[in-house]
C-alpha cells in the first residue's frame, strides 16, 4: 500500500481527481461502452461492477463475438478504471472491473484478505460461462488487486489463463505490518470504507495519539473516530502466526499455480517486499516449466508509479529512458500468453530491471544479487557528514581493535518533529537523519556511518543486507536501517537506496517473540532490504544509518510488553550498542555486478 496514500491507499486517483473510496462521489458518467454486471457467488452474495466490451465483441443484439476477459477485483471503485477498460477493449479483450465483497455496490462486509480467493474463483468461473467470453480469463491490477490475483490463482479456477500482479500486497509481510511492526498507515487505509458520519482520516493521528499518552491500539479511533474491527484483529496477531498464513497461498498452492505470471514492482515500491515474496515463494515451489513462465519487471518507481511509470516522485527524478507504457506492455503480454500475439520485445529474459546511472533497461535469467558483495564496516572513527555534521566512518575493514558505537533510543521523542514521516516531496531525499543524529563520540538518536569517497564506479544490483552485532539492556527495541547514496556533487540531494525495519524481539523468528537478552552481544542479520540497481560514481559516498523508526511505524515503548497496548507511562529509554571487531564484525553487504575495484579508498 502506498505510504503517502497517492494511489490504492484510501485516497485513490479516479476520473482525474482524488476521491476517498467510493462513497460520496456524486455520480460518474457512464460511457455507452460500459455495461453493468452482477456476478453471483456460491453463498448467494453478488459482486457488482462494469464491463468494457472488446471491439467487435460487444455481446449486444445479434451474434456476439467471444473474446478473453481481463478481470480486475478492486476495493477502490470499479468505475475508476475507464481508461484501463478502453485500453484492453481496444486491444480485443473484454475488461471487467468488479468491486470486492463489501465495497461499492457489492454485497457483504469488507474483510480485507479474507474472501477474495473464493470470490475471485467464482467470478472467473461465471465469466467463462458467458456467451461473450471465449472461456479464457486473465487477471489484472495492483496493490490490493495484486493480492486478489494471487489469492484467486491459488484456488485454480477453470479458465484462468494468466495473472499480472503489480505492487502486490502480501498480508503480514509488507502490510499491515513489516517485520512484525505495524504500519500506522494501515488504520487510515482500513478506514477507506467510511460510515456516513465519518470525516476523512487524520494524517497526524499518530502524533496526537502519542501526545495524549494513548496506546497504539487507539490509532483507529484517533484517525476516524471509531473502532475498526480489522485493524484491531491485525493488532491481535503481532507475529506471523496461523492467522496470517491463512491469508496467503500455501507452498502446495504455489506449486499448483501453473499459469503464466508477470510480476511488476518498483525499486521504491512500498510493496516491493510483498511482490518479491510472492515471486520467490512461487519460483521456489513451482516446477521448472512454470518458473520459466514467471517474468518480472522492476522499474525505478514508487508504489503509484508502478501503474504510471512516472519519472519524478519523492524528491527523485529518473531518466527519460525509464518511462514505458505499462498498460501497453501488459496488453501485449496478455495477447502473447493467450496465443494472440508475439512476445513483447521488452521482456528479454525472465527478469527485466532498470539500472540507474547506466540509465537503461537490463535483462537477466534471475533476480540479480548474490554473485559478489562489497562489505563496508561501520566503525567508531569520525567522518565528516553532510554540511559538516559529525558522523562515524564506514570502512573497508573492521579494524584491529574492538569498538563500540552507542545509539540512544528514547520513546519519549516519538512525538517530536524529527520523528515525523518524511513529506511526500522528500520521501526518498529526507536528510533529517544526518542532521539530527551523527557520531563523533556523542550518544545520539541516530548512528550515521559514512564511507570515504569511492575511487571509481561500482555497479550495485540486488538487495543489500546488514550483519550487526548488538547489545542492550532493553527487553525490546526497534531499528530503522537505511542505505543512502551521497553524491559527489554536494549540491545534489542525498538518496535513500534501500531500507529495512526490524524489531528486536523477533530477531530469531517472525513467528514468535523472544525478549532481547540483556548483557549479551547478539549477531543479527537483516535481509529485508529492497532491491536496488544503480551505479556509484567516482567521488560518491555511501551511508549506513541506524535510528529509531519514524511515525510511519508503530512506536515501541521498549518495555517488552504488548506493544499495541503500551503507553508513554510504560516507556523505557536505553542505549543500544553496535559492536565492531575483527573476530565478530558488523558490516553492510552491497551486491555488486562486475568489478568492485572502485571501492572507497579506506
């Protein structure tokens, strides 16, 4: 789901303007090519939506011309997808957009992630029985609609021929929580189905909640003025237990998903972790012939841009060569897998991704990363940071002596301006961690480690990881670990490359909590960083930042209790120590391609 709510997150783009959900739109004009549909389900409920007829296959008076159907299941309003309908209808395919159960005009109650698999199965089956359908259905859509595709495919409905999930939400993996830390946006998203008396969700609800000393469990009340049952249900399952497992495909279901798949995500997509988890679990379980038909595209996009291929967002702008027509690509791919066209030339090998710096699209037989790594070691020596702010070093060796870098984590600062979410125009160029934190011997609330300038170009393609040796007397704490590029041109903005959130009580397993062992040093490995592909140029530097998460994430009072129910009165401040030494080093691993001879000069 979009962290800024730009698309598929409460506020959605529909008909050229921003609207909230479906209620209160004041009516929208229906074009003549749109036909209302009612799709019956096995339990008697009905999904409602619209059909845009394929050119030459309207299903009107006379003999209809049967054609395949592109099906979208959405919680955001079926009438929002007229442009999509026109594209696919013009390409000779029917386009059907249905509101999911409990949304729009469809029957029932909206329970996120619960009914979509069975409902999607029934919708596919019903569509294949219509005289205007050729008996072939392919699935379409992004974010929550990416999830509905995987959920439907897991039920193997007859007539399903392909899925093309975009920026797909994976329940429990990247929404409504990641590494078992709840995302504050989840309450606002769940509120998209408003009661008539509700106002719009409060964007600053988290700050007000902290100021009032209320528990995170009250975020729904603070955001929309009432309890949201799904949000409360999510909080009651803080670990990846059977509840979350029941919302996603099982290994045996992945093994039986044999239709072609086109996965699309972005290097800055909030749901990249979800998209890659689906991809990796399917590839790991499916037979080789099926794996060869699972293709993936990763562009330089945020969540919204995975639908538009926008070049500018969050303070970043990418080369014109990154822009592609995503709907045209999907249409061409559908036609190919349906036997009605050639394979799109853009899809060379199984994975197609954009390399920033080289500014061109690359193709590979698998997701890049894992062939070679550049290790950078956070050390206690001082290094000049941006605008002269002191920082620690990030060297090419751990050093001969044991070192300790202290990091102060104080839940009392959770409501401060420094812990606010980055603004939408600076989501990926926010430099506050470099001005509020630092190094140079002081115990601060952010440990900033900066490398020396690189002596030559280095290509990075893959998912970074971090191995950190930590100690603390706290029973629990959270870290937000970011990898940044600091350009040689000091006037250019720094760039967040990859980021991972982490909670100490789940260091060994996301399936069960285990208090942090006081007085012991523990090696932890963080792997849930996002995929990135770029060139680090001569003179550029890389930074590793460890800090407490900002208010996009659930606050942790660090007392070791039920995090959702703790308040400021339970807060425990403390120091987390990062250990560095030759026998047990801490390090950042950057996946490099080709030569890494241009590494930092020290």
